[in-house]
C-alpha cells in the first residue's frame, strides 16, 4: 500500500522535499513507516524522538495502523523566540 508523507521545517530541507510517496506492507503502523524511512533517510533517526505526527490532518498518538492513501505529516519540533 502507498501512503503520502509530508514533511515540514528543517526536516523538509534534510529530505530535500516536502512530500514523499512511501510503499508499506498492509497493516503497517507509524513505527513501520519511520523504520522504513530511516533506512532510506538515516538523518530521520536524529529527529525521530522529537517528532509529532498527524494522520489525515489529525494529530496521531500511539502507533496507529495506516491505510492505503493515508496522508502522514511528520512534524519536527520548532524553536523560536
């Protein structure tokens, strides 16, 4: 199945794009997505502990199962003053 992944802020710059299409096995979760993306984009591991997630434009908690066509947003922490 394919999910669409949107990235923002510094993470967008690190991954050189704001939107990715990722192929996952049926029954995949956010953890599965992060593990798979971490292989392709090792820099993601640096951000993973502080990331927040939204699935289909709603904040996600826990480790929800993803479905075909879901939109997953990876939201890194934002610093500012």
